[in-house]
C-alpha cells in the first residue's frame, strides 16, 4: 500500500541521513515531492546539486536532462540516480547531436564565425557539450534574458536550442524584431526565413514543449469571455501568440512568486504544468486559481516518477545495486561544464 511504501521511504531516509539527497522539480507529483529535501525549478536544482558536497547518493526526482546536469555539476564520488529511466523530456529529444552538428556546419557556412550558440538546459548533455565547446552557454527560463543579452556581447547572432518559443519570446522581449528571427528545421536541415539572410539575428531551433504548446489562443479567448477580471500568467515555453495575449509570463519560479504575492481573492489562470498548478491551487485556498487549459496539461514523463519508482530506487541504493545511475562521460562533462559555468557565473 501507499502507507507501507511511505513508511519504508521514511526509514531509508533516516538510515542514510546526509548521504542521501533528494531534489524534486516543481512539476513532480505530490506523492514524490513530500519526500524531497529541496524543491525548485531546473536552475535552482542545478545550483543546489552543485553546492551539495556531502551526499553520496542523489536521487533526482525530475527528468533525464536534469539528472545529467546534476551529475555534471557534482563530484565523482557522488552518484546521481533517476528513479525511472523513461522520464525523458520530449523537448530535449527534439535536438540530437547529429542534427546539431549538421546545423552548425550549414549555419557557419552561411554566416561564418558570427554565431554564439545557446541551449536551454532542457537539452541533452551532448548538446550542452557542443555549446560549451563553441563558446556558448546554457540558459534557463529564469535567466534567459540576461543570457541572450550576454550572447550578443560575444557574437552578432545567436543560435537558440532546442525551444523555439523560449528563444523567440526572450529575444522579442530584449528588442529583437520577429522579422530578424529565422527557424532552423532539423528534420530537413533547412533554414526557414523569408528575407535577406544578412538581417537574421536569431536562429531558433524548431523544437517545443509538448505540454506548454497545449495552451492556446482559444483558451485565452474563452477565459476572457467567461471572466474578464481573471489574470492570465503563462510560462515562456508557450507560443508567442499565447504569451502576447497573456497578462504576464515568466519562469516556474516567477509564476510561483507571482501567485504567492497576489492579493487574496484575486483570480488567476496559469499556463504551465498540471502538478505545479494543482499545488498552487492547494497552497492558496484564498485565491481563485485555474489551469489556462481545462484539460490541465500534465507532463507525462515527469509523472513517470511516482512513489513505487522512488522506493525502488532507494531500495536499490540500500542494497548496493547500481541501478539507474546517470553518468555523463568525462569528455562530454568537460565541455558541458563550460556551458553550465558560463550560466551559473551570471545566474
Ligand atoms: O518545462 C520545464 O521543464 C521547465 C520549466 C523546467 C524548469 O524548471 O526550468
Ligand atoms: Fe520537457 Fe515540457 Fe515536460 Fe518540461 S514540461 S520536462 S520541457 S516535456
């Protein structure tokens, strides 16, 4: 039963003490989050893992790219585990290193040495290594503006992987017109753009988040019609059109802070992942909060980490079995860490 599993997890946490560290992403289920030592968005969790020197076992409750980042930022004696190896990220899967190498060859042919690559942390370690090797950095939704500005101090143009929406929304916010943004399509290796290519300032990788893409202009129109007073806040992984029509947009942490600071009785519709929206609803009974999309929008891969998987992972540690260990090879780590450190130095 759940009670038995919970009791067992509590016992293992007591037994391992500081040797065990369980970071939990905001999009994780409540049944998992209750056991997290810390919760946060991807940036906060990366910083907390980098700062933790005593844990031998880091059981990462989040998705694969986050566990990879934790492994890259921790020491060799610290092992990172992902309770379910199928907890990937469909966005990260939209850019593989072969496509990226092909894109870089084609783009440097077109533009010479004028492009700084940036990758959203929602990407594989191999992509982070590619970016690190080529003078670029990682970004998260919390620091995308300052990182994009930084990239423009390095080169005339940027290549932004793998989320076209975060890239477009961020570049637009810092003053780059939409007409100066092109899209790289990794399926046919083509640049989608209608003007003179010298005018291009931002090359957006054609990837997206399958969860945040489900918040639509229609959802916003429906809500505004049924409740003109409601405030709509969305994550910048939503499309440009949705971000444009929303009242506000920002990272996971920004959304949480906005709701915490909101007036009692205020009404909100939130365009981000379901588990976080539900938790905000529970934690703020004095505010009226709904999901921007009535079908709620869960991240299916985040949800793969559940109580049985967490317990199974902890049991395997107690039994000294090296199961579901996430280990990024040395070569990749060496380059990926450059990209991460350029970000963490400015975060
Ligand atoms: O969509 C995600 O995976 C997000 C928002 C991650 C994060 O915490 O930045
Ligand atoms: Fe990936 Fe989207 Fe899920 Fe985040 S919410 S882990 S970007 S699929």
